[in-house]
C-alpha cells in the first residue's frame, strides 16, 4: 500500500458518521432518472416502506450514449428531491458531472452526491468536481470508471480526498466490454476486491442494476456482493419500470425490491470477514463467468450447426458424415489432452454435443 493510500485509509470517515447503516444490506434505491414529480414521489413512497432503504437516488443530469435520447430533467428535479426528503425523511442523492451540478446540488441541500462511471474516467472533470467541493461536508460516492482500470478509480478517490472530502464511498457498477456478454457491464470482482485490500476502510457499494442491465440478474449479483462482504447496494427502482425514460430493462418496482431484499442472505460479519469466504465467493464468480461464456459459445455453435444443416438439405448431403465426426473427435480429444483435460471427459462432452447437433439437423 502506498503511503498516500494508507493516509486515505486512516483519514476517511466511518460511514456510520454520515449514514445510519444499521442493517445489511443497506440500500440506495430510486429511479435511474427523475422524470416527473409524481414518478419521483410515488417511487420514494414505495421504497421508504423498506427499512433497508437508507437513501433515495434519482439522476437529474443523465449521461447518455446517444444524443436525442432523454438527458434528464436537470435542475427542475432538485425541488422534487427536496419533497422526497420532506415527505419520507430519506436523504437524497444524484449524479454530478461538473462544478455547476455540484453548486446547484449544494445550494438545494442534496444530501449525498455521486460521480458517474463516465466521469470517473476523466481526470479534468473529477478535479473540477473536487475543487468545487473544497470546504464542504457533503458525502461523495465514486463509481468505478467504465473501463476496467483500478488506477483511475483510485485516482478519483485521491483527488476527492485531496480536496478535503472525508465522507467517501466507492460504487462498483461493472466494466464495459466490447463483446456481447450476459451482463451489460462485466463485474470483474477482482477489481473491487483489490480496492478493498488497498483501502479497507473505504465503504464499497455494489450497483447490480448497471452490472446486470436487466432485472433478472439483479438478485444473483446482489447476493454475490453480500458474499464478497459488500454491505451496501444501489438498486434502480421505478414505480413503472417498463415505461422508464432510461434504463427501463434494469429497473424494478418498489414491491419487487422489497421481496428481493427479503430473499437475500447476509452472512454474519464473522464469516464474511474471513479471507477464505471472500476467496470462495471470488472463485465462484470466476466459475460463473466461465459458465456463461460456455453457454454463449454452445448457443453459437448450435446456430452454425443449424446453418450447415440447411446447406446439407439444399444440396442433398447426408447429415451424418462419420469420417468427419471421427476426425473431429480425435482432434478435440488430443487438443483437450494438451490443455490438461481428461481425454474421456472431452470425448463424453463432444459426444453429447454431436448427438444434439445431429438431432438438430434432422
Ligand atoms: C446511473 O446510476 O444511472 C448511471 C448513469 O450510472 P453509471 O455512471 O454507473 O453508468
Ligand atoms: Mn441508470
């Protein structure tokens, strides 16, 4: 650990000094974007029923990949967040991407600010935000950068700390990849784990919504985060997710959030803190990642099988060509052996795959 990281680790405030996190998981819930006062308040009323929810989130300025999409309601939403504070008592948080956003949020008493993944990558913007925060006491949550580079994440933490911010936390929201995967953003758990090793006192929050990109995976990712010893979750929650103006596929209703949280299993701190438990969760995550790749590759293989099946049919070629099959099997078994796999295991797998491929062409 470098000296500066050691200093940061000692200097950051304990989360309990700025948020009453009396249960695990504790949750930041609310819509991806504030859309209308009604939508914000209805969602807030829904999530406030859940004792795990400690903060209400809603994006006012939305970083969007393409222009001419909904880019947030902007400053008009600040008073909707004030209404949430007044009615539910929940502290509120929104994303800031420049000094102007910071200034407006501070003027309107937004309780907590977060820096988005597209901003963490940009040292000019992070520094501008840090400068705007000099002398203030507002807690800052820093999302990981879009690309899988721990240094950028740490750099942003250092800039904020350097500006005197002590109420800090990180948000793990996954990392962008070019290839199509089951996740919108790859979790790459080794990165938040390494951050936890380097700055153990920095609270780490997991944002399963942006990792998943779809509602189905949120629960599994939330459980994984708990298994890794992360205690906070940021879950996008919307009163009418299907009609959300941004990130519709990954938002859930307040009722679904309540049910999901009931199903999660938080391990006792004593178990979670053992390195063995963390290592187990890390290894499971690696296996999970490989399994999804295997499934995707199998699906792709079957697509090509179907295509070759059509070609054989068109040209009256028999489905099963025993020579080709024998060559393929021998080749795969020998390549499997070279890769350190058991020959019988490789043979058994390809026999199953081949049987299915033949069936699919009939
Ligand atoms: C968000 O939280 O809605 C958001 C834009 O997040 P990220 O910066 O993680 O993409
Ligand atoms: Mn979002």
